[in-house]
């Protein structure tokens, strides 16, 4: 008989040969903090979400910025970056066929406007950094660490720079505009999450966490300390306890906020007059993959 999600979480889930109680990425941790029901629909029900032009632009721009550093330093120019957009777009289409539904054939002008917005976002990058003077140590790096509680933390870091003195800078590109204070707290929580994993795995606290907002050309930099990261670890442990409790009780409560405007699940959300979907019955194999979301 299939075990319930609750049993699986309680008994531990084998990941890479180690029994873990569960796994969290910054995105899924952020989802639960934002709204438990959104977390449930995304992580447990795995409801499909149509890709948005903004999200796909972010993926394309990330791909260009990742590939740009494969080139010799002198070639990392704005024109070169723009010339890489089409290839990055093709790569995204190969990777996620849903993206091909973004623009119908008769919407060529919309596609052109969207590509122009990709170019404009990339231009902003060159106002903020000079990639000819940078040699990143890592790009699109997968990181993970197991906390003492056996909670696995994992995620992908856009870029890591290491100075000659060993100081680490963690860089994350955001293709949108810099947010208001409450939204910025969410982005910084994600950065502290990465800093915690790097500290645990490398024994060094990153000297700088840097968010690059390409939508409006703004840098947000933050220097974490040990107290910050210990507090982040405690917050993540508490978050996992709250997630376990929701699994046990089935109480995935909606939490209305300005972020609801970006939520794909309003039609299934009581806060918006929608009907709550029944909880899915899961097979154990589905639970192993409890939180791979990025
Ligand atoms: S619409 Fe808002 S309250 Fe409802 S599930 Fe989405 S984020 Fe949660």
C-alpha cells in the first residue's frame, strides 16, 4: 500500500544514499513563506503553470549571461551579448516546449517586442558591471548541504566570484525591477540561503551577496555575518517543521498578499472565490522528489 506523504516525511526520504527528512530549495522555501497553499499546488499537486513572457525573458537573459563568460574577456561586449539572444531563446525552446506557446505565429510583432525587451534588459547589465574585467569562479553552480537535522538544502547559484584573497561574492541576476522592501526581504532570504550552504560546504562565509536587478539597473549588496546565517538556519528548520505540520494536518492555508497577482492558482484558491482541490494521493517515489524546485 502506498505510504502517505506524512509517513514519508516522518520516516525519512533517501536522497543520494543518505536518509534525509526532506529537501528545500530557496524557491520552495520562499513559496511556503509566501503562501502554504501556493507551495502545496506547486510542490505536492504539481499543477502545471504556463510560462509567462517575464519568466522566459529571465531564463533567456540568464543563459546569455552564463554563456557570455565562455568568451574571451575582450569579446564580452553589449553587441555580442545581444547577438546571443536568439541562440539562448532556441535553447529555452528545446528545454521547455511550453515556451513555444508564448507567441502564436500571427503574433510576430509581440515576439519582436519581447526580444527587444530582452535586449534592453541585457543593455542594463553593462551599465552595472564590466564583464571584461571579471572572471567568475563558478556559473550556474549546483550547491547542497545537509543540516544536522538531516534537512537537505539545495539550489543553483547564478555566479560565484572569488577574489585573490579568497573572499567570495555570490551573485544573482534578477531580470525584473528592484522590489519594495517586503519583496526585497524575500530576495535577500534567498541569498542568505545560498550563503548558508556555501558556509557549510566551504567553511567560509561569503563576504558579499549581490543582487543585480536588470529591469531598472540597480545593485543590492549585502554582507552577511555568522549571526545572520545561524538565524537563517533556524528559520529554515522552523519552516520545515511548519511544512511537516501542514503535511500531517492537510492544512495548507492560503495567505493573501500582493504576490497573489503573480499566482497561477487563483481559480483553485478560496481567497479568490475558487474551490480548493482535493489533496492528491501520492506514491512513495513521488515523495522522494518532494522539493526539487528551483
Ligand atoms: S492566490 Fe494568493 S492566497 Fe491564493 S494560492 Fe495563490 S498566493 Fe496563495
